[in-house]
């Protein structure tokens, strides 16, 4: 597991959240002033300088529950409010979009170019405000942290991100329509198109002599069409990235953001059951303090509800479906009669010998995070 994965995961998911919220704010005809305020509040909180400095410290990746908790809080850092069903849909769209982008990276360091594309778009949303300095500071942190990493380091980061997403197979209508996602939620990865920068296009076999010098070559049909990349993406602040990964797929001509209502099972992973990370607790505590400012009475009057579904009826149906699913999952009760556990002395002795007292056993990370966020 890479200890430098968390900032890339956070910034990219945050960029996708900004794309989706911008599309829904326009689709629901929210006033330009309110929409601008929502974007500025969320970006300003998400890229807070102190929080970013803590986030960029080498550390293990947060659990899925912790990451979801952070974005739940960020989505409500302004006057916008989402109900549970809309928040679920927002997070599903964010995670599946970034998972697809990571899957399509031709080279490991394309993950950094994808992140810079997200940051470029975020910068445009806050142009002309004091928040631009925060965005530019994150640019500096990204280049300082990742600009000199080796391909092996980026390979490990990519593997860590895909491990985080490996049990998430949520169907998204844009992907289904473009036939890049199957009905089971798994992505279809193309086997043609561009090859990585400084990589030769398949179709040539080269022969070398015993001294390593090329002697002759012959061509063959590779079975697919490939083309090479002439120029490499730039890490500069306003440089060309040379990739579409991380750009906004919710443009005016593509406003569909539907998530399939089919039940999606997300299994816990090793990241979910790892011991609590004290640094993660401290950073979440810092984020909590940034989000815990009491809204003024005038702000309460300007709050509005954003619907991530096309209609209120769809949102109500999704909410009802979530409630029904929770009831069904909780309906299976297994009763164990432990009243006779002390009736067998021999068995009790064996169990006592196997008991290990551990006063330093860490608490469950999920419970710790719930307590952490109770004060918000």
C-alpha cells in the first residue's frame, strides 16, 4: 500500500463532486448567486490550507467509511442540502467516475495528470476570488509530492486506489450508454487507441544480433488500430495535460447522471478493517472544526435542497428503496443460546487458556469516526 495515495484520492473525488453539483445546480435552475456561493464554500473548505498540509503527510489510506463521511460533511458545507438518497447517488457517481479514469490511465503517472485536470476545472469555478490562492497552493503540493516519483511509485499508488474501489460496481447511465460499462457494473477497457508516451505502436518485430545491434525488422497486423502520443502532458500550472481523463463529462450536451436503481453490494475490504490511524483522526478532527461553524440566521433563510435525481418522484422512490433494503437486511436475526456456556467446566478451562488479554486493542475505526463526527 502506498502512503501517498490519500491526497490524489481526495482531490480527484472532490473534483468529480464539483462537476456533478455544478450540473445539478444548472439543471434545477438555482440562481447564479446561490450556485456560485455553494461552489465557493465547498471548494474553500475542501482545499483549506491547513487541512491540505495535514492530508499530504505520508499516511495510510482512510477507510471507505471515513472517506464517505468526509464528503458527506463537505457536501453540506454551504447553504445547499441533500437528502440521504441524493447523497448516496452523488457519492456513487463520484467514485465510479474516478475508478473509470484510473482504469484508463495509459501510464502510472497519468494519475497525476488526471488530478491536475480536476484541479484546473476547480480553479475555473473560483476564478476572481481569494480561493484561487488555495487552489494554486494545492498545485504546489502536488508537484512537490508527486512530480519526481518513479513509475514504480505511481504503480503502487494506482494499485492502492484500485484496491479501494475493487468492490464498487455501481451502474451509471452515461457509462452504460457509451457501452463502457457492462450490466454487472464492471468496466469495458478498450484494447486499441493511444499507446503510452514514448511507446512504439504495435505492428513491428525487430531482430538483433549477438551484440545487441538491430539487423532487420518485419511488420505484422496487430488486430487493432493504435496511434502514438507525440507530446507529453505538462505538470505546469496552466500547461496542457494531453489527456481527457479528469475533465468534466457532465457537459451541457451530456446532462444525464442517472445511477441504476439495482441493488449494489459493496463488501468490506482490508482497508475497512485496518487499525485506526491516529493521523487520520487528527485530520478528520481538523476538518470537523472547519465545518462546525454555526450558520447565521440569515444563512438559514437562504438554504435550499438540491435533488440529484431528475424528478422529486425518483428521489422519493430511491429513498423508499433504501429504507426497504435496510429493513430486509436487518430482518435476519440469528439467536444463540448462551445460557449454558458455564455448564461445561472442561470447555470453560480450554476457553480460558485461549483468552488473550489485550489492554491496548484499538477501537473499531468506524465507531471512532462516528464519535468524531457527532459534534458536527
